[in-house]
């Protein structure tokens, strides 16, 4: 069976070079990075070397990189950590025994309606603890209105958290403009860059970022490892207590092999030819799919979206059925983000950009990697029209759609 993997927004294959870099840290260099003997020192050196590589890739200092178990943990640590800076409990207002202010400033957070689930769920949890969260809307392409953002800022606003590259529709937000607003108002600026990291520009100084979430498994690294950039001088509350690893901000024995693999994946991604390749494949894929009648692209035009992302709505078809038939043809796809795919309700991201329930339920996300080929894209473009035709024929909504198309022609 043909196996065309177009669900790289969910996870990517681990590059062979990454596996080779990790292997010694499972069997030969297996020491604990906190141990003082030779194996421990080797592990520690490997972690610190990886920290340098990852920091350099976003214009940060090595000591500003905190290793975590992935994007979800990093986002939780960033948002809850800023909201609950528990380093000086005596001087802070508390709610149920937890400090919910930072620098004695306030308890208001601004985010968007199209964030990853882990950001939205963290914000909902904070609301239950007494914080106030404002959820910004977006336009039909998924972009935040920076003027609306500025109007939303209050005297007690602590932080703004805006996703960099959206995981469903690929919208790349203008971080630099948002960063300037946050700096002018003395507010911390966090971004979830898991999808965008290494695919578009990410520079903490240029874009005015105070906290950045990144992970490995979206860039051909291993699952279960990520990082949080925390700008030097920023205090965040500690949520995971223990041995005081990662500058005391994230206790737990470091995943040395995973961290080494993360850094190797970053080094491989520094060759920007992979962006050019994915962009060319993306262009071919989008043009081919849009030739099918009753299909529209969701999100921004090419150039303003991630180079590996394509999201479509198919009139008169359920996205789940479409994905199932593609799977039978050996094509891996998604109806939305991997975290939301098993839910029955329409994608909240697609609803936020104005899609009807019908169009949102008829969506298909195809996400590329540098390992995809033009031959694979040709195959998808070839098999997709017949699947769409078949599904419309067996669906009452699809038959109505076909009738409308024929009448209009």
C-alpha cells in the first residue's frame, strides 16, 4: 500500500541522523546529568551543548533555555508560571493559598480564540482561580487585530500569549508588532512556536519575546522533549518541585537522549532549503486540490501561512469520511489538530475564522515535511477527486451539492 504521510502538523518522523545522535545516550553515555562522575559529566556536557544550539537558533542565551517534556508542559509553565509567581508570597495578593500576581501588577491575561488546547485549558483553569482572561477574536484568515489587542490592555494586564503559527490553518502572526505593544505597556509576551519553529523567522530580541514554547517532535526530533525560553530576569512560579534541575524551574532528571536529539534536529533544520522545498510542494498541493469543484482553502494565502500547511473545506462532505477513504488509499491526513481530532464538535479554530458548522466539519488538513516528494503530492492530487465524487454520491448533502454545481454550470 502507498504510504504518503501528510500529517506532519501532528508529529514528524524522527530523522535518521537524530536517532544516530541519540543512540549513545541510551547505551554507552547513559549517566544522570546531575551525577558528578565521568558518565554524569558526559551527560551534563551533552545537555549544555544542546542548550547552546537551541538558544542560538532563536537569538537567546543558553541560560534562558529550560528543557521540558514538550510543548504542553512549556505552555503550562509559561502561562501558570507568570500568573503565579510564588517567589514572594508575602507581598502578593493570594487566592486559595496561591499567589496570582506578578511583580504585584495584576491578574489579567490576554490570549486568542485560536490557541492550542493546552493554552486555552490553562487559561480556563486560571479563570477558576480568580484571574481574568480576555480571548481575542481573529479575522477570516486567522490574524489578530493588533489595534484590538492594544485596546484590550488594562492596568492589571500581566501577559499576552499569542500562537505564532497556527496548528490548524497555518496563520503566521506578526509577532514583532505585538511585541512592540507589549514592551510599550510593560507586559510579558509569550508565544507558542511549536508549529513555526525552524519554518519561519523566530528571534526573541527582534520580536520582543519574553517566553517562547518550542518542541522537538514537530521538526523530526523525538517525542517527549521540548523547551521554554524565559528571558533573563523574568521570574516565574515553579510548578514542578524536586531536585531543582533546569535552574530550579523544572525539577526532574533530564531526558538526555531526547535533549541531544532535539538539538540535532534543530541543527538539521538550519538548512533553509527545506523551507523552499516544502513551499514548492505546498503550492502544487493547494493548486491541485482547489481544482476540485466545491473546495475552498481555509486560512491565509500562501506567504502568510506556514510553508507546510494546507487546510481545505469540501462542500457536502464530512472531513472524517474523507480522511478515512484517504487512509484506505495510503494517505495519512487530519481533520484538524491532533489534540482535537477525536472530538465530535466542529473545530473551534475554523469557527473562529467564520466557517459554518457544515464547512468546518468538511475540513481536511494536509501538512508536509521536507521528506515528502513531488511524486507523493501528484498521487494525492490524483486519488482525491474520485474520493470526493464517491462521497458526494452517497451523501444526501453531497448529492445536493453536485446538483447545485451542475445547475450553475
